[in-house]
């Protein structure tokens, strides 16, 4: 039975998206002093947390595995908007590789950071995390294929002198990414939906949430509207504080590519919180759906949109990874396969993924 979970208008999940949107309107196109940047940054963080809440309400209404797609698509919208905005307003020499840096960071964060943290939370309570190997393995294979086609191949093709695709190659990569992502969503939500549902320790599927009744259609629609408002506020407020982020990174002595890491960390915060919360309830499959679904959406949706945007954007689009990045990507996929195949994971697998994630952050700071 649906529950009418009406949120009072003064609740923080309602107030923060509205205030953050007002801040967007008040600061758009203006140079902001330090104090205002701090306020906008706090509102930005609040809008992200509010987006998590409303996305979970919508996800609870539509159920798994559709619910995992809601947040994955939402954060991808943020990611694409931030990349395109910074590519338009930034310096050409610093934004040529911004899409690559952000997408690669998203893959490393989801497949190592979120996955490792989720397994850590789950195994800390239950010692062994149980999930559906069939669905998770298919998702991992799709992520590996998308990452290789979009991020590794540009480094070895010969049509262009640098790590870039030619126009025809970029078109193929964009279409292939869209096709693979669409195929995965079709399989996940249709023919093999049961492969992506949470399982009990005896291997039985958990069809519906057992701890809460779904909200009413009205409550879900209200949350959907507030989710969209929060996402708009996140994109706009992030643009307002991005010059301060870039200058802070430069003053810290970090490479310009670290901007992509910051963007990915920001847009994946909702996924991280939702995945950890699911893992704490022993619903590891939901956590893996969120992690791998976000990685897939980050590549499968971002690359095609950036490819279309390059019709209007000037300058080259650097997508090919460097040697150290390719090594980290290969290690990530190898470790993930060994984690996923048994359908069960322990604290050891969690530690291995988090170690790879730590290596990624260390090399992002000091290449």
C-alpha cells in the first residue's frame, strides 16, 4: 500500500533546493567575494543532499531496479552540464581533456571508491556481502567495454597525432556508447530484471522493499519536481564557485586535471550516500547497481553529449588516457571481476578496491 509521505514546506529538503536556486539567480554571471563563495558552496552541498533524499523517494516509488537508474541519470545530467559549462567558459588548454578527466575519475570513484566503501560497510556488519553475480557481472562487462572504447582507444588510434578521435571515430564511439547503455537499461529493467534485484543470504530474490511502504504518486511527483530544482541549483551554483575551485587547486600545486576529479566527487556524492545507506541495510545489490550504473551512465551518456557539443565548441577533444591511467583502469577491471564472479565478498575485497582508489587519488595529485 502506498504511503502519503507529504513533506512539510519548511523541511530542509524543501527549503535548501529553493534557497540554492535563489542563490543561483542572484549570483549568475557575477564575480563573487570569498564570503559569498563559501555560502554558495554550502548551499551547493545542501542541494546535493536534498537531491539524494528526493531521488530516493522517487526510487522507492518506482522500485528496483528502476530506482537505481533515477539517481544515476540525475547525477549524469549534473556531470554533463558542468563539463560543457566549464569547456565553454574555461581556457582551451585546460578544458581540452576535462571530459576525459571527469569521466575517468567517475569510473575510478564508482568502481573502487563507492564499491569498496559499500562492501566495507556491508562486511563490517555481516562479515560477508552477498549479491547477484549474473547481473553485476553483466554491468561490469558493459562498463569495461564502454571505458575501453571511449577512453583507451583514442590513445592507440593513428588518425590523429594526439590522444584524440577523428570525427568518424568519435561518432562511432558516441553511437556505440548510447547503444550499449540503452541495451543494458533494457535488459536491467525488462527481460532480466531479476538479475539486478537484491538477494538474501540463501540466494532468494527480494522483490520489494521490506522496511517501508512506497510513497503515493503525489508525493513522488513533488519529490521529482524538487529533485529537478535541486539539480538545476547544483549545476548553476557549481558554475559560480568553479573559478574559486580552479584557483584553489592551482594554489595547492595540483595539476589542472584534478578539476575533473573534484567535479566527479561532487556529482557522485548522492550516489555514494545512497549506496552506503543501502549497504548498511544489507542490500549490497542495490549498492552495486548504483555504483556500476553511475559509471555506465557517466560514459554512455556523457561521451555522446560531449561529441554533439563539439559541433559548437572550439579546439580538440582529448579523450585518450595516459599510461598510468590505463594501468589503473586495467587493474580496476581485473580486481572488480575477481570481486564479482563469486557473488560474495569479504572485508579483503573492500580493502583492495579502496587501496586502488587511494592510488588513483595519489596519482591524480602527483602524476
